[in-house]
C-alpha cells in the first residue's frame, strides 16, 4: 500500500478512540502497519477490524499506559508482530477538571502517570529500536494547555507542559542519531474526551461551549484534523522538522 508512511511500523498509544483512533485509521490508510495500544480493548479491536476491512495492516495491544510492565509487554508484542517500530505517536492521556485547591495527591499522581509517565515509558521502550535502525519519528500529543492556562485545569496544564518539553528534549538529545521528536498541540477537540472536558468546565461555571469557543478558535477541532497534523510530523514530509510544537488550534494561542 502506497502512502506517506509506506513501509513503516507505527505504534499509537491511546489509538482506539478520539484523535488517536482517527490517527490509527489515517496512518494505516497512508501505508503504515499500525500497532494500536490502548486500555479500551473493545474500541481498539474495532479500530483494527476497520483497518483490516479497508485492506490495511493493524493489530491491537492492550495496555494501561501508566503501568510499566504492561507498556513494555505491548511494545515487545508490537515489535514481535510487525518488526521494529519506526513511528511512535504518544497520544494516550486524560484530564481532571476541578478547582486547584480541591485537587488531591491522588489526582496529581493519576494525571502525571497517565499523561507524562506514560510518554516517558513508551518512548523509553521504543527508542532503542529506532536507534538501532538509525532513524525514527516520534510525535507527542501536548495541548494548547502547554502554553495557555485554563481555569480549573492546573494539573492538566502542568502535565501538558511536561509533554511538550519531553518532545523538545528528546529531539535535542537524539537529533544526531537520526531521531525526530515533535509535539502536536490541539485546541478543544470534538471527541468524547473533549466533550467531557467542556461538560466538566460548565459544571464549575466556566463556559467552554461551542459558542464561547467561537471567539478563541472559531469551532471545535475535529479529531481527523489532529490526526493529519500528527501524520505530517510523523512522515518524511517533515524530515527537517524536529523539536517543534505544532498548534492545531485555529489561532487560539496566536490571538
């Protein structure tokens, strides 16, 4: 199958639903053999079935990305199934919306584990394969929240700032060994995750409805739009793009 990822093996964490699911479908359509890693097994298997039905190659690997043993088993399984991973889309993540003074140590640990530690562990597990091949492309999902604070999301903003810097620091350390690492930074997305965020903000009195967001980003971002940005960064079209933060927010952070 021809395409911008032809001949590549792509691992997508959080690849079952939302923008991750859209990326799984798009990367496969662009020729990648796709390893979908997610905690949601039914959704992950459904995405894989859709890819196979369309003539692509994909397999599902179950993992709670906050757990090292599960991450390492999933990465090893993907490599055994498809061969060395050449593209990594670090997308898995979640959010907690509540007043900062109501947040707990448990909230902090959960969000850091799922959003940040997961990227650390998945990247650490995949990177040796890329270094052995002398090349590889990593894309990390950060957020507008890595640079633009939102009330009631202090912990989330902290984690996404860390995700953005992880991408930049990995790029700088491994540039001369053929590795590219970039971050995609979406605005508010029309996904189950995004809708939960909007609903939770509203419950705390912060208006993040479509009408309110129209001033900042025009409309909700579609998951396929994030997937297309990630595809660009993952592909050889971005061969000289490294350590970059690509904002997919229709001017939210520019205005």
